[in-house]
C-alpha cells in the first residue's frame, strides 16, 4: 500500500482492487474514519497536470538524471513524508522502473523492490511495446490483468473482459477521451482522467478491429418425469483464458473470482456448475470432445436438505463449432449428455459462446491446426 501510494504520486504505477459493493465504512462520532483502508483514496493523489508516459520516456536519459529531476521538482512536504515512511529508495525505484520501460527490459521491471512497482512497470512496458503477454496478473480473474491486455493489444472490445468498475477507464484510455470517465465518481473518476492523460499518447492511433461473439451459456436439464429446467446466464461475459498444458489447451468455462457461482434452476436451491475443456492444440473444428476424464469435465453442485452436494462424472460429448486461440478469438460449442445423481439420470443439453481474454502460447513443437 505504501509503495502504491508513493508510486501514484510520480508515475501512476499502482492499481488497487475496486471497493466491495455494500461494504460499510467504520465511523467515529465525528464521521468516517479517515485511516480506514476501505475508504477510496481521493483523486488529488494525481497532480493537476498529468504528464504523458510517451513524453516522459522521450525525456528519459539515465537513472541518475531522473533522480536529480525528481529531487528538484518534488515538494518538501512530499519528500519529508517519504523520509518519515523510511522509503529512502523510492526515487531510485521509480527511476529504475522508467529505465526498464525505456529499455524494454522485463528483467528491469522484475528486479524492483516492491510488488506494486513491479506490476506497474510491467503494465507500462506492455502497453508501450504493444505486448499483452508482458502484462501482470489480474486480481479478479485467472490470468493477466484484462485492462492491461486491452491497452497493450490496442483492442477496445477486449475491455469487455474488465470488471464493471474498470471497463469505463479501460475504454476511455483507448479512446483518448476523458469524457468517457464521466460515469465514474470521486477517486475513480479522477484516476480515470489521469490515466487518459498519462497513457493515451503512448498507445498511438492504431486500434484493433476485434469483433467478439455474444457471450452466452444456455443449459437444459431434464430428469425423468419432470419438466425440463432451462437456464441462461452471463457466466462467460468476461471471456475465458486458454492455459497450455503440453500440447493441449485447458479452458475453464466459469465466472471470474467472486462471481463464480452460476445458479441453475434444478429444483434445488443455490445450484452451480463448472465446465472445463481440454482441447488439443492441433484440433480441427468442428471438434468433438468426450465428456469425461481427459476431455471435458462437468460438475454440478446443488443444495439438498440444507447440505451442499456435488455430482460429477457426466457422460456425453462437447462439440466445438469455433475455437480461435488468439486474443478476442471465439470459443463456441454445444454439449449433450447424461449426469447421474444417485439413481437418477439427468439429461443435459446446452450451448456456450465466449471470447479469449488471455492466453499463453503452447510449445512451438506442438502440432498446429492445418
């Protein structure tokens, strides 16, 4: 937190997770506690005039020169605070971060002394070089930070992978228009406007014309003698990650962290499911993947008699109609099979569609689709 606050003063290097909706703020008789960590930082942590990253990189020459310029322009009050916090290496860390971005050095970013500065350095490196694979890990989704990926890929459509709190600033920076921050409030709006000023110039004018499929997950479950239960949810609205394992892609069709449970109308309260696919890197579409170990696995969790119980071992198949292993690429298909719960057989049918928000390349020796 300390490194984050200080880095924001100079380089805007830190991103904090959004506040929890509905979280109460502890109060004193005089009002909210100003030292409570749940209180959003004010927008005044950014200067009145935010310099562009591209301009900062153009001026950079050496770490020593950078340190000298910082000392010359940093107010005494701020320097005093840094000294009292005993972060004597702050100027050095900030300037080494700028040097790493200027030199295109991943190693330089990873050698910084705090995780906040390492993440911020990686973010600026990725967006300045246009290399999404350099982005730091996200905090609410598996894989890389979706906002960083969208900026580095110059792909406004990929802002759909960001959280509701982050999507407006993701799009505003790519549009280079601070008016896109208007729907945000307080510190969120100030941060968004500052990031437009800071990063938009470094992203250039080129934008990827990505067209994402409409995300959906539709399932129908039918037990013998019962009416079918049809459901439609937005579990895949923020995209999926392709994780290579040898010469296969592992794809989890689930909600992001904090949104993972998808409640199904199974006649049982608070039911959820998890579907995971394993797709060979050389697979041709349409491709049929068996439901079972080594292929696609489905787990349904339901609450019966006040207790949670999970059922797995579905038999059947998943048919991939589209599978495009690239950022923004489509992942679409259908599934059909049987799931047994005790002595009861439940027929299942469904379809899904989403887009790739993040991926790592497989081993170059692995077969690729012809």
